[in-house]
């Protein structure tokens, strides 16, 4: 993140354009730490494949028929 103004910050990703992104920011207000997150943002509109899990590890994922 790069400061660009009075309390304004910009973030960017170098390299290949990601299919989606989510931003999470940690902040402290009145002495209490907290997090703020955006919803997942689809920026390429690529086809989405629905998959189901056959276990807890990603290599066990399979496409739904």
C-alpha cells in the first residue's frame, strides 16, 4: 500500500492480472484492533467451474458433473 493523500492509501498488484481479489485492512480505533474486508471482486469474468471436495486437501477437489 502506498499513501497518496491525507489518510488515503492505494494498493496494487504487480505482474499477471488476478481473476479476483479481496482487500483486508487491519486498523486500531480508540485502542481496539479490528479488521475491515471487502467482498470478493470478480474482475475478469472468466468461466467459473463448480467443484466439490473429496477431502480436506485441495488436490482432492473434483469438478461437479
